[in-house]
């Protein structure tokens, strides 16, 4: 079993009125009315999801047709949404992109790849995703993304804590810095293997300075 990447980001959405349906519709309005700036590049990346070995031609061609013919820009709550038991508002949008919101963070669920695959990407392809993250993080008042593994020591102490207890990302950043130290290597140069980063700090905080 490999290690997948988990992408969390901060936001400035006001959840204080506790009316989750209002908040969910306000988020939806902003998503629906914000065209993905690099839509064509994202579409191409998602089109390639089933292009590797292990997927038959029928699955691949059906997926290609669906993505090639996608024209809508609407984002919808996941089916069966129940606000009375909600702690996370989940959306599916163009090309089946998925974003989730809690009162403390945003989680991006794409590209849904292995940890090492994200950092093995050619810079131009990884930046396609980073531009998409930055657009929507900025839209909701945030300014950073944190890339974490979903398994291992870091996941047990930090990733799972976000999922299970929903702490502020500021608290998670502080914990990462205290345990592993500050990032001193650029995103394009991090040494890693299939289990995540080989050397500390075992995480990456993306401030998107090179994309601003």
C-alpha cells in the first residue's frame, strides 16, 4: 500500500452564525461564479487520470468522452447531504473536481495521487494544480496549503488529527515546525520516496510565492 498526498488549506469563511445551509449556499455561489483560471490545463490533467496501464480501453474512452464534453461550471453538494449532522461541506464541480470545507480548513481531493507522484511530477504539471489551489484558497481568504502524507508518523500525529479533531491549521503548522523545523528546500527539490519525504521536515507548506 502506497502513501497518498493530502492537501489542506486555510480560509477566512465565517462559520460563526451556525447556519450551515446558508454557508454552504454562499460557498456554492462563489464557486459557481468563479471560472477556473487554468481550466484547459486542469481538464487535460484530469483527462489523463485513466491513461496508465491497468485500465481497459472502455473505461478510458468513456472517461475521455465525459471530460472532453464537459461544459458546466456548477458545483454541487454531494448527494444525500444532511445539514443536521454535518461537520464538513463537500462539493463536486467541473470535471468532477472535489473540494471540502470545515470551519477550520479546506481540503482539495485532486489529483488524488501518491505522495511521491505529486513531487515526481514535472514542474509544469504540478504548477497546474498549484495554480488551481491558489485561485480557490485566495477566493476564500486563505493564503497557504499544507501537503501531508496520509500514512506514517506524520499522518498519525498531524494528518489524522485534522480529520478527527478539526484543529486550526495554524495549530498544525506550529506543531510541524516544532517537531521538524522550517522548510528550507524548495518544492521542486524535495527528496522523497514512496513513503513521503526521506529527510525532515516531512511536510511542505506552500505559500505560492512563485505563482503570485
